[in-house]
């Protein structure tokens, strides 16, 4: 981080001191890997948008050399990471106006917000507080993507800002995460995750190779009969399977049952963080949870055991 921050400050003609504390704070290696992009974005924002130019700081009676701080510490079963700067701070009035200008909220709604609530608007999707887009502070990635990434790690990110004095972003994360390897697939345009530990293999077959056994569509895989189950049908996704000539099949095992799960496409393997579904959603058929992907989108995690309840033909 130090070199990146120093180079960025030099490119922008700004003067700063980077203070890093808590380097010895222990954190799950996977969490550390996932934190890279959000921290880079937040540090770039601090230098690019947070700190003023030296002459502007001097005119405001501040030290021409700004300060950017990156700190980490333990609090109970959580780790707290803060990125702060002593820059211009976020103007809640300007932020309200910007949200209205972009059509993200009505004037009546933003006028009801407290200044702190207005500052939180920085996390709205589609919002950029920079007047001119640059490739410095995230290449178009907004703070909404940062929050989505942190939420995907079962954490939270909050902001405190005071006009003329600077801003502090506070990230809170669990010390350890429930992480699994999964195969990402698509069905009806949405992405789903199947736990890798339940997957035996993936195959692509011709639709003409399938045959019904006791009314269940099946395929023959190395002399074994494997029942086929459409992920669209099992999850009750509207639209039904398109009559494609080739079928992408994920062969999974649940107990003593092997099933060929028919999907639209195979996307690849990825480590994912398991998030439990909110209680208000109730029980969702054959879904064990959800995960937030790198682009901020949500993928449901398929409950292979529940799929197995539909597999009626023994392997």
C-alpha cells in the first residue's frame, strides 16, 4: 500500500503522510485476500477525493501535508479496519443534491435525512462524488461495490465524516469465515453455486443420448444409469429448459444417489463465503444459502441433499 499511495499522491501533486498501525493483527488468510480490492479503492478515494491540494489546505489553516491512516485491531470476535484522512470531508448538502440530480432519490426523501444519513448515501449504487471521472480511484467502481464486497465477507462498512476535517471508513469483519469451494453455473440467466465436495464430475452430452427410466430422464455414464434433473425445474425457475442439442451436466452425489444436474452453462470453480438467507424469505426449495460474488451480484447456493430427494434411480 505505501508505494501505491505515494505514487498516487505524486501524480496528483498532493503531499501526504501514510500512517499504518496494527500490521500484526491476525486475520483469516482468505479474508485478507478478499480485502485487497476494497482497501485499494478506499485508499485511492482518500488520496484522490478526500485530501485537498497543498495550497487549499494552507488557505484553510491546515498543514499542507495531509494524513492518511490505515489501522487494524481486534474487538472481541471481530477485526476492525479503518481508513481515514484529514481532508475536506463529505458535504451532506452537496451529496443530497447529487443524489437528486442523478434521479436516485426524490428531493422530498433526501430532505428528510439527517446529515449522517445523507453521508451514508455515498454507498448508493450509481453514485460518484467526483465531478470528473478518472481512472485513479477505482476505474468507475463505486463505494456500493466496496460495501457489497464487505457484506459478502459477512462484514459491515460504515462512514463518519466531518466537513473540513476528513472522513473515516470503518470495516468490521468476523475473525473466521465459513468458506467452501464451489462450482458456479447458470440457469435461466442467474448464477448458482454447487458445493465442490458433492461434485463427482461435469460432462456435456447430446440430448439425443438421454432415455427415460421409470418415467425419469436418464443418461448412461460408464455403464451406470444416472437420473437427470433440471436445475431450473427443481428451483421452480420460470421458463423451463431450452431445447438445446447439447446438455451441460454436473454429476453430484447425495448419500447413495448420483444425479446429473442439468444447467445452462458451467462458469468455473471459486471459493465462496456462505451467507444464511434472511428469515423473512422462509424456506427456499433446494437452497442452502447465498454468496456475494466479486461483482456484487448474489448467487444462491444449491442444497445438493435436497436435490437428491428427487433422484429416484439408483446409481
